[in-house]
C-alpha cells in the first residue's frame, strides 16, 4: 500500500512539474501587443528592403520565446516599425505607420479633414521677418469661404507675428482644430498688415485634383495648360474630360503643371500618360514594378490604356470610360518643384522613352519607389482585417522603372529650364506672365535663350512648404482591388 501511495505521489509531482513547465513556456512566448506581431510579420513578408534588415530575417521567429521577448521590448508598435526601416531618412524616406487605415484610405481618395489651402514660408532678406504665402486654395473649403486666394500674404499665425525664430508655430496647421491668419499687403518691396484676419475651422474637404485648366494662344500656337495636384483615382472622369477638351480644341502643345503634385495612384498615373501619348498601343509598357525577392512573382508592368476604370468616392469601381488620348504631341512640358514627387515623377520617367519631356522650374523630390497598404489580415490585404485595432502600415513595397529599365532619380529630376517661384511673384494660374508658366511658353516658342529669370520684387528665401510634413502628400500607391 505504501508503494502505491509513493507511486501516486511521484506521478502527481511529475504532472505538477509538467504543468509548471508548460505555464512557464506559455508565459515566455506570450506576445503582449498583437500589433507588434503584425508589424514584424507584415514587414517580413512585404517590405522592399526586407533582406537588408537583420531583424527581419526569416529565422527571427524560429524560437518563439526569443521572438516574443524581442517584440515585447517595444511598448509602442510604431517604434518597432521605425526600428525595422532601411536607412530611415536616407534610403527609406517614405514608409510610415498608420494609426487609422480608414482615414488614410479616404485621404488617398482626396477626402481629408482640412482647412483647404497650402502655403509656403519665406524669410525676408536682411531681416528676421518671415512671410507666409498662399500657393493654392481648394474650392468649397474653409479657406475658400474665407476669400483666401493664391498669392495672398500672411504675417501672423494664431495672433503671433512670424519670425525666423518662431515660425514653427505654423505646425498648428497640422494639429489644431482651428487656426487664424493675419494678412498683409505687399507694395513697393515692403509689406504692411492690411487688417484682414481669417479664422478657419477644420472640416472634411473633398479635393478635386484637376485644379485649373485652360487653352492659351501663344504666337499662333494652341497650348493646353493643366494644373493637376494629385493622382486621386475617384477623379478619372474629371481628368479625362479635360483631355477631351484639349482633343476637341486640337491643341499643339501641352503644359502639365505638377509643381504641387506629390503623387498618388499608379493606375491614375498610367491613365494620364495614356492621355498624353496616344500613339502607344495598349501592349506597350509605360512602367514596370519590381517587388522584393519574396514577391517577385508579383513583378509586372502597367501598359498604356485605351479604357479606364471609374471609381466612386468610396473607392468602389462604378464603370469604365474611353480615354481621350492625344495623338499629335511629340513633346510635353512639365512644371516642377521639390514638391513634385512619386507618381508625378513616374510620368516624367515613363514618358521619356516615347517623347521629349521637358521639365520647367526646380528639381523634383526624388521618389522612385511605391507602396500598398499592409493590413493586419491573413494575407495582409484589406480582406478579413483584424477588428481589434485600426493600425496598418504603408511600407515601401516596390520600385518603379520605365520601359528602358531606368529608375535612377532618387536625387530628383533637374529642370531643363530653371525657374524659381518667388513669394512676391506668385500670380493666378493661367496668367501668361506667371514666372513658371512664362518660362514654359518661351521654351515652346523657341525663345528660351532670350528668357531672363524673374527678379523678385521682395528678396525672399523659401524655408518651408506646407506639403513637407504631410504623410500622404508624397506617395505612389496601388489601389486596393484595382483590377
């Protein structure tokens, strides 16, 4: 009997020890934040530079205990995300962590909570003064309703006079629910407060990127001019309609103004290229997309298109249209700045094998890579997304090349015709005397050599653009379920 009791006691001890070991193992492999697990797995699978990051090696999660310990070392998933980027701020200047994927998706469609204007800041020569200048205003926005216009100057932000030591107060533009601007008038090289104050409250704004279009007559040449501020895919019909007007009018030349266009949809960029160069068949390559080694089966190309998809404001395909393609252009003039990026640069690079592409203005931003949104779902798509949080990621997932396998523009495209947009010389879009448009027109007329760069009424040096700190302003992305 004693032997039976002894055996039972030993068995209970073994079970207890086993349970203790299992509990310890469970605790050692417990991941405290499921978003961290998503971040690592998503980047391991999709990130373009995955093979350059030791902590994204496939073997990293082979040992569950070590893997969970590594992830639990980060209390904030965004910190983990940032730690896994390749040469952040240098090679990878573009990947970002998403707090709310619904808000990001809406932004890609042109829907944002916004005040409805963009601006620059410039320091005034030989003083500590800083002036703000409006670069463009979105129609039907708080700024438009306050009668703010392109070229307006402001010297005060939220009641504080702007100087070289405090101008970062304009960061309230990105975080505050309401702001105020105090305006000034420039006369004879000096500016004075004019008493106008605009009080603006943040609200949802839908921006049609087809901002301005006209047809100009220049020395007997009919020139189509389009200011296009973003490759937003719910506005394919509006873009196509402009080219319908250009086609009906029989324009001889095209000036495409992308100075404030930070990019957007790859598909929309391919559609625009198809409208500009109508002689390419739909079997011809406009751009090639190359993914990381794990996803090289996804490598492919965007052709030129004869037909295009139409999407509603919720991003759902609602129909198709015949694209209005111009067939008589042998060249295009593109107005650029350091805010010209991504899908805009894709237009420049992709069209160069087929026609002369001349850039006018200043050097572009330099972004030859793109992305798609990576969701916390079984296949990282927008299907069956984890309902426990709203986080997602926008990591770089592909690099883009043209037909000739050219992609070397990480330092931007240097302008063929250099011209600076000085604060004091800003004029309405379409005004032939506006410096950048004037520069393009003189190049078209063959008189570029006679053109003299504009000399500003007020000597200024740009120190800030409102597009610099906007996460969604310089992007090239693939539309979810775009086919």
